[in-house]
């Protein structure tokens, strides 16, 4: 799990290349959310399930 987490830390927005922020993460629920500061892109990770959901802005 730590390897996965370290990978997440280096994620960048595919649109503006800014480093994704973790400010919306919900550690209590075991969810790590990585989001572009400009809201282009978001990834919602569920480490317990070893999966994630990507959300890309289409506009
Ligand atoms: Zn962006």
C-alpha cells in the first residue's frame, strides 16, 4: 500500500501539469482524493479495495 501511496504523491494533472492536491481526502473512510487545484481532474482512490475512480472535466 505504501508503494501505491508514494505513486499517488507524484500525480500531476494531465491538462495543466500541476501537482494534484489531497485536500479533499477522507482518511477516516479510507479514501484518498487527488484533485487538480484548477479542478481539471480528480482521482478518487480506495486503497482498501486497491482501485480508483478517475474524473476528467469534459469542458
Ligand atoms: Zn489542471
